[in-house]
């Protein structure tokens, strides 16, 4: 999995997932040759690698033991983690075509990793308990329809989305869409508390936390829910209920394409695309195994990409959150992780790692053109993470 040696990093994760589905254990060699996978040699695995265009090497047992011996050296920042069971994956996304695509579903499909779709009805119906891993598709959990009102309120897709969501809210027993989305966010929070792994990108990060903080508070203007917002909404936010963020300010203007002060997008407008990069932190593979797994890559510098929520202002991130990737020059965090109860979560800012500015109605990215994308690798790290046999972390 090192740079220049792997023809298709993304499909390599699909091979790993397929092997786990066949009840074959894998050893993930953290920080060894870009985070390579070690597994027993079966002819069927070799054939599958050839079919999918994934580079591999066959080594003798003595070589395998030598590699593990090197990794075991306390002075070497590497570790072996066993992957034992393919996680059951769900993506929270509506049926039907949306005027945007989603990086996670794109890369899952490209890597040939199976997933189920769930949405409001399934979440309210307690179906999350079937899954180990949940991704929140491009979503607005505040009930403001992505704050697309100014530019798209007359677009047919927007009109349809509002009508269908309002109908679904009433069918599920809620007077307002914001109340439905809060109930969904609460179910997802409970999923995480109970041991689930939550991964989300773009507006599924800050809008999720805002929804939790605004429980019992009307933050939606009349065009979203038929009545004005609570004028004291800002003061009534409860940051103790959020996963990642604190002390943020709501953007109250319904015509502004922004939810809150968490988002660092305006800062990125001040630099050029070729200057926009973020760096991954290097953690101790022996002691900080979780962030080490989530940061496996063939490069530490990853090109930036924007979204409705591009990244997060560091002063609005809670102190117990692990920052795994940052744009140091802008003072923003791109890639963050935390624990909640028995579960864990990761927030990854931006919309599409290989499309710097992805607009509504833009065509989906063709990942055949980006088989070695380091930005997409971070998503796949998170997908394999629940397969790992967990070791007790230091406190």
C-alpha cells in the first residue's frame, strides 16, 4: 500500500473487505509500507486481486515473521492489528436521485464493498441495531433543507424534497421536519453510544451537532417550518449534547448558505486551489492505535477540497476530540475523531476529495481516474476500522 507500488489503493480495501466476508483473518500492518494488509495466501484471493487490478506480493512465512519482528521493535512506530469480521454497513440516504452525489457511496461502490440504505423511517423504526457502521449522506439535520432556499427554492428537486420530507414527518408522527430530524439524530446518537461507529462528511457533521444542541429550540425560519424562529435560540443551545463542537454561533439569516460559525469554508476562499492542502498527524502506533488506523495513507499531505462544510474552526472543537488532520495555515481541522459511550465517530470535512468545488447537479466523480486517491483512502480506513480486534487504549 506504499506510494508508487500499489496500482489501486481504493480497490485494495475492497479486497480486504471481501476476504473478511470469507471468514479469513487479516493483519493490518500500520505504518508499514503505507498501511499494508497481510493475509494467508489462497489462490482465490490472488485471482480476485488480478481481476480487480490490485497489486500484491506473495512472501514466505519466514519473510512474514521478519516483518512482524521489525514491527514489534518498541523503537519502530508500527503495529499489527488483526481484522476479524466484515462490518455491516449502512448509509443514511433517501431513495431517489438527489442533485448531488456522495463520496462515501461512490467509493463503496467503486471498491465493491456492499452497504444498505436506511433513512428516516428505518432509523425511527430501530433498524440501526442491525449495523456496525453508519454514514450520514449529505444531509441537513436542522430542518432547513440544506439552506438552499435562496438559490434553489424554485427548483423542482427542492420543491419535491420539501414536500416529501414534510409528508414523511407527519407519517412518522412529527409536526415539523426539524422535530423529525432531531429524533433521527437522537437515534443515531444512541446507536453510537451503544457501540456503533458513525462516519459523516460535509454538512452531515455540523448540522448533526447543531440539531442535538438545539433540542427543544426552534431555529428554523418561517419558509422552512411555517413560523419564525425563537429569538433567544442562540442562548438556549446546549453544547453538552453535541459530539464534537462547542460555543458556535448560529447563522440566523435564512438566505445565507451556512449553518454556523463552525465551518471554515470562507477561509478557503482566500487561498488558491493549489495551495489548499491539509496534513495528517502521525500518532504512536504502539499506543494510539485508533487514530493511527484512521490515518493510514501513502502520503501525509492531502490536497484540500471544499463543501458546504469544508472543515472546522479549531477553537470550536471540544478539548477531548482527537484532531487527525489539519490545515495549519488556516487554523482549521479537517479530520477529527472521538469516543461516545461504547462507540466512536469520525467527522471529515468537505464533499468530494477529488473535486475541489463540487456543485449541485455536477456529475459524480469517476474514481477510475483516481484509484490512488489519499483523500478517499481516509474514508475507507473508517470503513475497515470496526473490523479490528480492539486493544485497550491508554488513558
